[in-house]
C-alpha cells in the first residue's frame, strides 16, 4: 500500500518541518530545533525566562538539549525587574 505524505508549505513555498505553539501562536520551525534555538529565533536572549513545554517546566540548563516536536505547546514568560 502506498504511503500518503502531506507537505506543508509556508507563504514562500518553503517546506515547513514542524509547527509548535508559543503562547498560543503557531510558529514554523525546522526539524531537530532545540528550545534554546527557538528562543534565539524569537530573539529571547535573557537567562531570566521561564518555559513550560506541554505543561512541564523546562529548567534553563536543559534548554540546549530539549528537542522540540511537531505540535508541542510552549508558554514562555520573561521576567521584568522594576519597582
């Protein structure tokens, strides 16, 4: 039996590998993207960030080795100082 493969394309016709949801917004990412890479892509460069991945907190030390998967749901909160 033949396998049906569905390709997802962005507005420029480029194939989309994965879609994750960050704070409810869909984001297209490449396969094998880590959480640290996604944060850089989103221009979140501070260490003062809390990330929840599929309802579990991901410690900062694990961001670089945490590989994302299609359909993952993330909540990202940056900490802001003030008084």
